[in-house]
C-alpha cells in the first residue's frame, strides 16, 4: 500500500455532491461541495470534485477534460440518495427484488404493524419493485481470517 494514497468518499445527492478525501500519509482532509448538476461548469460532479482535490494535493493544475488517472488514489467510495429518491417517488427505471429462495413474498406480506389496530380496511402502499427473483444461496457467518 502506497502511503501517499488518497481515499475518497462521495455522497451524490439530488442537489449537492459532497466529496471528502483523506491523504493516508499525513491524515490531511480535503472537502468539496458541488452542485450535482451544473453542465455549464462540469459534466460530472463526483469527477469534478476528485479533480479539484487532486489539484490541491498535487499542487498542479489538471485539465477538466483530460482523464485523471488513478495514480495516488487508494479507493473511491460513493453513495447516493438519487436512487432511493427515485424509488420512493416512483420515477426512473423499473426495479426487481432479488431475495433468498422462499422469501419472495416477504416484503409484500410485511408485518402486523398498523397505525390503527382495529381497522378492518387496511391499505398497504404499492410495492417498490415490479418483479421478484428468488435465488438459491446460503449465508453463514465469516470465520476468523476470512
């Protein structure tokens, strides 16, 4: 592992993208907050945030259009609320539920939690997925050293 490596953590939201970076050797931290959509200034907010931080760390200008390369980058981890919001708002592409065999109806059944216990007319929300794929699998706890 190169001790000059940089670790990036990115949160891309519907409005803003936050980029956090840590230089492993020094522990120095850099942050950038950008609009998630700003086509007049950049085509991709996470890439632009990485570019700006690499410029600061390296002390050299980097072209906004040239490939950045991965030199000095240990990892990039990115999470997003965009997909979650699309699911909740029922926009975007159709989705599928991939689940262990025998549990395909688990989310449809749900549980017995009800705001009004004695209501006879229970209205369930629509499912977030259009199809269910049940897969054969086994889950076991990791053993030491795995």
